C-alpha cells in the first residue's frame, strides 16, 4: 500500500493565533490539544488541488495506467457538481475506462475508503484503487472561531490500494448514528438552508464567533460520542478478527486532539508506547489523519513489516469505523 | 496490551466520595492551580474556564463515577454544588 501526503505551504502557528486573539494561550493549546501549527490552504487552493498534489506524489513510482478506480473523500468539493473525483481523473491523466466517485465523510473517511477499496477489489470491479482523502476545513471556519481554528489543519493523502494489499486489510467494524448530526455541522450552504449573507453571528460561552454559514462543533458532545463509541468499535474489530489488544502491535486513532486521545488511551488501558499521538505540526486534518500517521509511523520505523496495526476513525455524522492492517 | 506499563489507567470508583476529596480531585482534573474549589465555586467565574474544561468535567465524571453527562446538562450547571447534584448527591458525604 503506497501512501503519500501533501500539506499546503501556508502555516498558521500558535503565535499567529495569539496575535489575533490576545487572551488566547498558545502554550495552553499546545499542552492540552497537542497542536503547535497547522497548514492552511491559500484562498485559491482547494481540496482538489491538494488531492492532485498528493496523488501525483503517490503515482511517482506507480504506473498510472494501472489505476482503475478513484475514491475521493472530501467535504470541501470544488463544485456541487461534477464530483471532484471526475476532475481528479482528468487532472491526473488517468484512463477514462475507470470508475471515480466522491464520498462525503469526515474523520471516519479513510476507514470507509479502505472498506470500499477492499470491496471493489474483492468483487473484481477494480485492481488498483487510488483512495484520496483531502480536506480544507479552514475554509469552513469563522475567522473569529479561535477554538476550531486552533484544531483543524488542511491536508491531503493519497493511498494506492492494490489487489495484493487486501489480504493485509483485515475485517472492519463500521457504524453510523445520524442523531449526532447537530453536533458537527455546517448548517447553511446545502439545499436545506441556502448560504445567507445576512446571517447573524453570535459568540458562544467560550468567546468563539459562530454563524450558520460556518462549521459548528459541539466539542463536549463530540467527546461524549467518542468515549462511548470508540471503545465499542475497538472491541468489535478485535472480535471480528479473533484477536486481542495484546496481539496488536500499534494503535492509530483519528488524531482528533491530544486530550481526547489520551483519555481514550487511558480508558482502554493501551500502553503509551504503542499508541500514536502526533498532530503537533499538522493539527486535526480530518479524513487524512490516519494515512498521515501511517506514513509517519513507517518513516519513523514505529511500525515494521508483519506488525498488526489497529486503526479507528470517528467523527461527523456521526460516523465511525475501524479495522486492522497487517504491515507488508 | 494493557497491564503494568499502562500509565494512569482509569478505574471506576463507585464508593462514596468525601466532599473535600471531590473538590481536590476536581481542581486537579481541571488544572486550575490557583482556584480553591468549594460547593459555591461558580465555574463561569473562573478565569479561563471554557469548552475544554467542560470536556475535562465529562472525562472526570466518566472516570470517577462511571456516569456520562451531556454537554446540555453541563451548560446548565452554575456552581460545584449543581455539578454534584447532577452526579447524584448520594455519591457524596461530608
């Protein structure tokens, strides 16, 4: 499985945020949330642009004529239609007799993408799937929403899943609960509620500006969702693969923020040295945190051939899922 | 996994907690070194109290009492006493 990543050049550091919000502490955010800086796409740079760059990286050493399906996970499409995956096919110069589609998921997106890629290959609809996760949440945030601006970063990851990889992608556990829709939402801009330039802003009790045209996240309720669902998905994935946490070599959860991850780790009694937490220079990059982490772990030799790595994604929807990868 | 090398493993304690222990542990959980917690301490009057602290209260109550509090419930609390009422006064003693 080839994984490559791309980050926009522009960075938003904690010092930058301190200048914008004088009563905001960068040191506190770094300590609690585990983020020092995040990459931010330029005004004219879209998730599709990031997807093209990450994909070109992944295709450097892979014959692009062998790609026969494109899956693009994004919640920041260039257009309402056509789907970004079709444009990506053209921009990458891929064959035209292949499938391509976008799917709209957030932090669970990479897990769902792997599940879809594995299914496409198993059913012989594809042999080499280009799975791209690309997000520019920065464009959805209110400029005065310091909480979310301190958490989210922009990035893309391109993963090539081939028929030889799928025996190393073990059983999945997936879940959905749309009752959580209100806790992470951009209310306006779809067909239900059109974007409203006259939309009023308000300030929440933590001093963050909000509006229905921008991303709203109920952090405490999202935290409740994660502490309820993540232990369950871990238990289910282990059961479906007839294994135990003891037999897992490394654990990578969606990099939501350091506080949430540490709490989940302690709650599930996962040893620190087998648990990945690193978003200090990227922030929470939504659907790309897991492939970014996998690449980082391989580059740093934190995981090696033969290791069994438990990966779990969870977020907007609510949507969640997990599986085990055997590192080849 | 699990076992001896797990740091700060969470274990639910269902025994009744003394009020003063609760105030001390709450202070530690919220990491407000300069604030003395009593029943009358009002969360929103604490300098720097924000949504991250709401999350910390959720984690503290989940880990110490095995009880899940919603963001809406926590939005309505005022002082430490109102948090104790949410957790259930039967869990506390003088």
